[in-house]
């Protein structure tokens, strides 16, 4: 992997933080912009879940990961702590691969 | 506040560990993985970038998705700028620590002084735990086969833990559904990583003004 990713991402992420905290200071954004920005994680992270659970490259696949993540979703729904959600997801996936 | 901060730090340490494992599995070196946590220090973006790289996506698409997720820290910065005192140097340092958890801990405090204590305390604790967790995870990930231990499922499981609390909001659920469907509809024919960028279309749900629930809907049920 190239260091370009590390450097550009570090600069870009810091730029957003500094823009809000130091450059724009106490100003406020239009409400519609704030609402849309607040929804980015819900939309993008959900797509990442689908990607890492059901795809390999460009192919849709159904394998042990799907069962692991299904268990992780149930754990999150039952308000399990973060560590339990992650460990269950990984453990169920690993166990199914052993079968 | 200290108890809440320590509980949060423990969770973030585990998150850092799973990032370390996954990042090495996706092709980054231990050094690169640690550099990401030290200098990027915003979890969702780091996970997203390495998830796309691990799948074979291009540098541009990996960066695009990660930067979309980093944008919200700008909004947190706006919220914190009204609460933090200090010199420019101090604000530049505070900026690096401005993420979901530190902002949430700070704004939950009743007065300006406690807000500042909460921000700095949470910031330094999380920074430490996130980076130590990442280092241990990266070393573990390079010593074992991640597939055997199901550690490739640690990324999506971590994403589940990340997104779940957001979904108590109806609009967030709609945005999430659109993001997921857009990804599924485009993954087979667009370059790897691009469907993640497109999933951001889901935020357009936010264009419409929130509708307050009709008065009395809860109590009028028989």
C-alpha cells in the first residue's frame, strides 16, 4: 500500500477539523447542510457493512461472514457492549469456516 | 465523567485493535497502520479507507469515501469552537482531538468549565487507547492468519456497532437503507470503492425539513 493514502487522508481529515474549530469559529452552517452532514455515517457506514459482508471484489457472495454479521446485528440490537458485538461477529465467522 | 471516559476509552481500545488487525490484513504495513491512527485519528474514515483498499479499490475511491466520513468532524469543530478557550496553538491541538466521542462527552456537560475538562480528558484518553489498541492489533494481525480467526468480519462487525446507535432516528434509518441499496445496485459494474462514494446519496433525506410528530399520537392509542 502506498504512503500517499496515509498522508492525504491525514491532511484531509485534519483540514475538516481545523476548518470547523479554528477557521469558521463560532459561525453556524445552514440547518439543511448540518442535517445532511449528520446523515453521512448512517448512509456510508451501512454501505460499508453490506460491502464487507456480502461482496468479494465486485461479486456478491454469501459466506460465513453473513452469519457472523447477522449475530453481530442481534448483539447490537440487544444493546451488547461494542467488544461483544465485534468478538461475536468474528467468532461465529471463524467457527463456520471450521465446519 | 471520569468513569464514562474510562468506559469509552476501553471500547475505543478494542476498536483500535480491530482496526489494527484489519488494516494489516488489507495490505498496510504495521508502520502505515500506526501512522493512520496517529495522524488521521477518526475511526470511521480509517476503517473505510482500509476496507476499500483491502477489496482492491483505487486510491482515489478509498480517499473519497474516507474524506466524506471525515467531513462531519468539521461540524463538531463548529460546536466545540463555542465551548473551548485558549490560544491558537491550543485550538490547533484541540482540532486533532475533535471527533464523535470527544464532542459528545463535552456537550453533555452542564457548564463551560466542565465541557472543557471533559473534552481534553476524553481526547487524551481516547488518543492513547486508540493508538495503543491499533499497535497491538497491527502486531497481532501480522502474526496470525486473520481469516482463520474470522478477523475479516471484525470490520463489518465494528461498522455494525458504529451505525446501530444512529438508527434510532427515522431519517437515519432511511438514509442507511438508501446507502445500502445504492451500494447493492451498483457494486457489480462500477469500479471497487465507487459504490461506497455513491451511497452518500442517502444523506439527501436531510434536505427535507424534519416533521415534528403529530401531537398526541402516543397517548391516543387505545
